[in-house]
C-alpha cells in the first residue's frame, strides 16, 4: 500500500528537497537517489522486518506489529475481525494497483498521472 502511495506522491511532484529527489520517473528515481539512499531504505525495512520476525513465524498475528492497535482502537473481537479482513482486501487491491502502475509505466513510459 505504501508503494502505490509513494508512486502517486512522486508523480504529483511532492518530494524531499534536492535535485536527486526530483526525478518523477519511477524507475529513474532509484538510480538518481544513489547507493547510500537506497541502502538506507533497505536497512530501514530490514530493521522493521527483523524486529517483527517472530510475529510472522512464531507467536502473534501476522501483520500486527503493535503500532497503535491496542491503544488507538478499542474494538470488539467481531469489529477487529472485520478490520483485519478489510486490511487484507485493501492490501491485495494495492498490489494490483502497483503492478498496474508498473505495467503502464513500462508500456507508455514516463508519468502515471496526467
């Protein structure tokens, strides 16, 4: 879901200050950021995944990394189940949107928007 949001925000021209972040091509942006920028993203993802490894492959609910789930929403078990199902549906829809955006970019080049 974050990937498709990032692609849309990037295409809208919203970016960090600096010339290396101004590339709106979704494939060209990876090379314009450089090795150090890409390494930071990879390490950040690796830290989050490592911290939550046992929740996916041991005890716990897959996908529940505890970021506000106990404190922000006081839902009944039935309401929690509905929210979990919504999360799965929205995640699958975002995956379809991401692949569609990649295919559109590869076929027609350049921009996703406009």
